[in-house]
């Protein structure tokens, strides 16, 4: 398999795991709100679950890594934080120039692209 094909395969698995993670996160948020949990706490629970599931899926399904767990988990946490800040910055900038929905889509795309690059080049750097 060529290097290009490998990268496309990894990106496809990354995106598909993101879809699963997003649906689960929203399911948790909406279920908690339905039983009376305040939206802020429901959101926190959904994103916390998404963070952990994202790490597990990235490590085991996307990159199929058997590298050092502690190192990879710390790098994943730092990557998540950096990408989330980028997401907020892009959202804030986008809201100055466009409606909220396109701004959210642009911010989400920035998060996804940067998270894939950091995961591929730093968190799971030795995976081929």
C-alpha cells in the first residue's frame, strides 16, 4: 500500500470514528438534559465522554497503536486542548464575518483537521 493510500485510510477511519463519537456525545447531552440535568453539566458530560472515547478510538481503531499509553494519553490531552482553543478562536473570528451555523462548521473543520494532524504527526507518530 502506498504512503498516500495509508494516509487516506487513516483519515477515513479518523472521520468515521468522529461521527460515532459525535453521535454518542450528543446522545449523552440530550439524554441528561431530558432527565433534568442543567445544559452546562450535560455538555460537560458529553464532551468528557467524547474525549475519552476519542482517545480509545484513535488509539485502537484509527491508528492501531501499541505505543506508550501514558505518553500518548498526555499528548492526546494536550492536542485536544490546543485544537479546542483553535476551534473557539475560529468560531469567534467566523462570527465576525458570517452567520452562526457556517461559523460553527468552519470551527469544527479547523478542530478536526488540526486534531488529525496532531494525532498523526505527534500523538501516534510512530504508527504507519
